[in-house]
């Protein structure tokens, strides 16, 4: 069973990732393609790494 604090943590991580992705989209529109790709990579890492650590690593 997933506890309430993990759900809240996931929602916060999702919020941060969406905000970062919106900045990446803005950067893409400003013709900074490489910068946008890097921002998207950071947004993905911000979401994936903590979720892996919190939900899939027991111990």
C-alpha cells in the first residue's frame, strides 16, 4: 500500500517536472533547441530518479 506522504511527494515531483517542461517548451519556441532538450532531460531526471528511489527501492 502506498502511503499518503509518498502520494504527496509524487504530486510535488510531478508539479516541478511540468513547470520545468513548460520552461523547456518556451525555450524551444525561442529557437534554443539544445537548451530546450537539456531542460527536458533535467525535467525527466527530476521525475524519474526520485520516483525510482521512493517507490522501487525497498530498504
